[in-house]
């Protein structure tokens, strides 16, 4: 059977990420008490946290023996689009591991899940329960805005996420990083060429530069200073400051990501030089420590057999 032309669905946004952590209590406390998210629901070894948007949760923490990326979830408009995505996946010889159907998780929804070629678990969903938006006066995250993923084959990763998921390349950072979008935000996913597959970092949107800087101030009051930043990236034009959570996973505050006008934007290849990594020139070079955390540990994916998990530990 020939696959239908085009991607499996029109992705509307990055909905949430799930992170696995052996330091569950410490990580949950960090993201709520320090980072600024709010718990929506909790269970034994699981916590769902929201930002100020109407998204039910933007971070799902799950207790596991080792750190890793649990899943990446994208929003689509309707259950019918989920059903069509399932048909298109099957035509591409990709079998969903869950769904299509009602999702048994906090926030509910109708969706499906499948794995990418490097073992990452991807979810697409519709009709997830919304929450009442909160005021944006506080210097806390609106939600999750992008995830950067380490890949052993950046060209194959870009091709899969483009052909199957319909993401569009906004820019390249030489042949080291690729920035992909699903809506007007410059990127929701970026790939970094690396020695192994792992999570590089997760970025959380602050409502403005002022919120961004006040958020850094709040973290400083908790005795936490950026491991890289503050600065402003060239690709995406977004502000950045990077930190590590109690699991060693990297989290970023960001704001003012470039907005893309489809059919008018021309992707460019940025040189990997300090003045383009940080247009402000305030951040300096990333430390060896933050580079190590961004490299992460080899992650075969949450559905990999136990022996594969142990082999990469």
C-alpha cells in the first residue's frame, strides 16, 4: 500500500513533554516551588504540572530508575484527525503503540502514540481537558515551547519529522542543529547531531523579556544561577538561560521567539560562532558542565526492552 501524500496530521502545537527521573520528589518540588509550574494532578510516582496557559499540563514527571524522555505530545484539532493519522501511519508501515482512542491519562483526550526511528515516543491528541488560563503577571512559565533532541543522524531525523509529522525547517546551525516548526513559532523541536540519542533540553516560554528576567531573579533568590545565559540566540532570536533540574536534565527559560510568516520565511544556515550563538554577547561560552548535561545519557526510548535500557545505563 502506498502511503497517502503528505504528513499524517496538521500539528497545532507542542502540548507537553514527559520526563523520567529517579529523583522524583526532588524534581517535582523543583518544578513547582522553584521553576514556577503548578501541580494539576498527582499520583504515586507521577506528577502533572501546568503553566499559565489553558493547557491541562505542560510537564508530566514520572518516577523511573533512570533519567530519560518519556514522550513528546503534540496537539491536533479533532479526533477525526487522530483517526486519519492512524490510517496514514499504518500506510507508512508504522504501527501505533496506543490508540487511536481515548487516552487513559490525566487530562484525558483522544489520541495515539507511536515511536520514531530512534525510539522516542510521540503522542498526538485532541480534546484534552483544558484548564482556566491564569494571569500572566507572575514571572512563571506560560508553558513548554520547544524540546531539543540529540540524534545520531540529523538528516534522517529531520526527514522523518518533516515527512511524517509535517514539521518545517526554519533554520540550520551549520550541519550541527536543525530547527523545526509546526506553527508560527520559529521552532518547537530542534535536533542536535550527537554521539547518542538523548534529550538535550526542554524550554519553557516566559511571557516577555521582563518576565524572563524576573524569573531569573526568582531563581537567584533560591540560590540558583544560570549555567549558561542570559543571552539571545541567533537562530530563533529567542532569549535563553539554561539550568539543570535535580535529575541533571536541562531546562531553559526563553522568550520572544521569532514568529514565522509561512511562504515568506527563507531558512538560513547560521555559522556556529559566539556572536551568533548569543547576539547580546552576555552569556559567554557554555560551560563544560552544561555541555555534559545537554549531552545526557544514551536513551533507547521508554519502550525499549529492559536489556537495551541496561546496556545504555
